[in-house]
C-alpha cells in the first residue's frame, strides 16, 4: 500500500478511540502510516465499554448489503483473534434467542428461515435441549423453541481496544488521551491540514478519521459537514456474582444477558431503554434489569448490581454506517456506526485501505458519507 510521499509516511489523526477508531488506527499503523489516536477520555472507556458487545449478523436483515457487511465483520473477528491472539477480548460460543409470546416467536422463526436461506448457520432447539446441551442454568420452558446461532460471539470491547492501541503505539503511533479536538484546519485547496486540541496543541496531518461515536456530528461540524444522527440512549448494567452461570450471549424475553468475565455479567433491555426518556433514574433501570435477569437465570438471585451507565448509541440518521471519504473535504474520513463491535475489524481494514490507496471497496458502496449531503 502507498502511505504518503516518498519522504514521509501519511500522518492520520484518528478522532475517537472506541472499537472503530482502534481498528482503523491499528490497520493504518501496521501498513506504515503515522497514526495519532485522539480521545477526549480514555481509549475504549466510552460506548465501546458500555455496549452489549454481541458479534452477529442475525439481527441485521433489513438490507442484504448490511447483512453481508456484518457477516464479513464476524469473519474479520476470527482472523483478528488469530493475528493478535484472543486473550481476554474474544469469546466465541454462539448466541441464544427465544420469546415468551406467539407473535414474537413466529417473527424469530421467520427470521431464522430467511437467515438459513442466506447460508447463515442457525439451529432450532427446545428449552429442554438448550438446558441439557448449552446452558443448564436457564429457566426456559421445556418445549419453547430456542434459536442457537453457533457462529456468533461476544467481545470485551475495552480489552480489544487496549490490545490494538497498545500494538499500534509499540509500532510508533502516538496517543493523546483526555483531550478533545477543537478545530480542524483546512488548507486553501479545501483539504485537511491540522488538528487543534483542547489543550492548545496543534498537530499537522494529512488526514483525519472521524470515529467519535456519539460525538461524530460535532466533529463533522468542524469541517462544516452535516452528519445527522439518531438519539438512542441505552442503559447497560453490570452485575457481580460469585461465578457466572452462563457461557454465551442470549436474548431472553425482555432481557439481554451475557458474561463479562468470570464474576461479572452485562444486562440490557430495549424495553427498559424506553424508560430513559420517561425520567427513570439509572438505579431504577438497573433494578428492573436485575429483576428480569433473575427470572431467566434463577441462580442470579445472589448477584449484586455493580455499575450502570446510560450511553448514547452512535447511529447515523438512516440507521446504517457512514464509512469512507467525504469528497468535498479531501483528507476527511468517517467511521461512524451502530454495531461497531461487530463491524470494527472489517471497517478498520477496508477504511485503512481506502485511506492509503484511494480505492474504495465495493462492500462499502451503500454506506458512503455523501448520502447525507444536502
């Protein structure tokens, strides 16, 4: 890959060091770019750390190109685990989903049929079979259909970000944490030339990557770019228990549950997210999540709530990723998406290639940033 002029490598500022920023920056660095990671907080501590972190394509059937991108993301995770080692971040083992009402159950089974027709692996088990072969601790009725997606996984996002940023820094990348971008300087030809930080320092660059998650629209505004974003807050609760009683991520009725280590679990619910705008306090959201989890896994009766955070999902207005160059501002690139956990490794690889070679991969054809241009 070409990385700038013959005199020096291309210098790229990656703004926002969640999973997308870390994946883009690591790929740029390993192909010879001079990368500086910039984050207003600490790498991996934002939305990446407060996400359900489920690697999947089974929930991405609204558009075939989006489904295919997520399937590629799953494959890229497996390749990444082989490249950098799985360590504590990569947790394959599949995903379970079931419902407690006939309408939802019929919808899930119909989706499973569609996915099977797209060659996506899915198995239909009963509650008894799921307990016997997969998760003995579940309180699911014996005859209830349970979907098992064996190729799905969960990721410890903060650990993955730490591993990628650490590798890049070892190779010479810079890191500026606890400081925000206040200005992006534009040359007379309209291209990006500098980044000024909140501490007053200025960095000369050839390109910037806007991977700022929920703050992406503000960063876009620094180059007079309008990036419309949805407002979708979500509550994540971590609970502590003596020993985690399940081995994989699952969507049970009214609650999403996954392990988060040997003594920690993550809880989330779209239904409970709906109470955020009604003014419910995080402590009450956490209590409701904890109660729902105990109905699914009775062993959690002795667990305790550890942390709860309401985070805003970084979702462009139409619900799909915004990835790639913005032709009107040479040197400005976006990596903004919900499902960043699933998509991070594949977007990181494809966008790094686009930045360094100028060639866009066809897999990103439907996700061009300029679709939001006036």
